């Protein structure tokens, strides 16, 4: 049975300040039998996007999208815990906490979606609440979002057949539908406000630009109310990558004036994502 919480317990200045602990400690030496393991490729990028409400826009303009986002894209293969999946993990900058807050998981795998609801429970990605009548129980943050396979395509394209770790490989992300990220209460500056936005169709292209290097990484879902207490550990070397970003609704005047944002990100051609549940 899912836990229920009351609105009064969450509408505070410190609403859901998810604390993500990033460490550079060695990865797990062995896996438990109840670990959940995903394998495949991963790419990530941080986007600083122009605001339509900043100069030279008219004074008092209202932004139609966040200006600072971090997006991680996963191409999980069939050896993963719940089979193959294409996924995006979206973070939004939270000034009051001086860090990125996870706000959405987009996936085309129903079993993955259910797992992430449990894992990200108590965060801006997923939270049940009880509102005053007539609304009653609702999902306040319903941001584990299931899309159709054709709506999200994350894949690797290589010039050399079968070699996914070649410098000529290209990591592609194609989101062909718009996705609503529901954030009715987001503590951006010490005051909760509605930061709901729609992530539009986009295309991201990653090309490696560095040698491989190892960067141990882990995070723990702990330290906040109703946390799942999972530990997420990532293995596999990575490379810096040049990223070409196309988001026509946010970076375009339309037609011949389509604008591409060129930035730097990272790619892992062979990643192992291990999620370990808390000890009984």
C-alpha cells in the first residue's frame, strides 16, 4: 500500500529539498541478488537556455520554459532488469538549494516506469498527496511519464558495424512529442510557486571529443521524507562530447531560422547502472 501524506506537511519553504549525495568512492565490489541493474549507453548535457522574458523581451514578460536544465538520456538494452528502454531524466536548477533537482523521468518501458515511481518517491518526480475536498487523494507530482516507443528514441549510430565504443559513433536523442512536467509547487527562491512547463520535441546529437576516463559515481536516495533509500552506482568509463541541441519551440524563429545550440556534455558507450535497495 502506498503511503499517503497531507498537503500541510509539504507546503513549506523547504518543500521536497531532495539531497543528492554524489561521491567519488569506489564502485560496489559485488552486487546483491536483489540489485536492479540496467546496462547500455548514457549521455548527459546541461543546457543554459535563453529566456523569452529576458531583455530584449517586453518588461514583465512571463517565461514559457526553465532557463537551466540538465538532461540525461539512457539507451538501456535488453539485458537490463526490465528489458530494453529509452529514457530521459530531467533536472531543473533550484537557486535556493544551489543544485539541480530531478523533476521528470520519461520512459517507453512500463515496468521501468513503475520501478522509478518507487525509487523517486517523495521527490518532484513522484509524490502522492491528499488535497482538501472535492479533490482528495491525488498525485501532486506525476512526473514519471510513460510515452510510446516512437515518441522517444535513444540510440547509438556507428560508422563501424558492431563497434559502439568508436570515436566515430554518434549518440542520438529524439523526443518527437511534447511532455508536460507538472510542478504546481516548486521551491525555487524560498517561496513555493507553480513552475509547471512543457518539454517540447527535441533532437540531441552527441559526438565524443576526448579520450576515455574513469569517474566513479554514486548517489543515495535518502535524507528526505518518504525516501526509498536506494543507492545508485554507475560503472563504466566516459568521454566528453560535443552536443548539438535542436529544440525548435525554444530555440527557433521557425523555418530557415532554426537555431542549433552547441554545448559540451558527456557520453558513456558502455554503462552499468546498479540500484541497490536498503538492507532489511
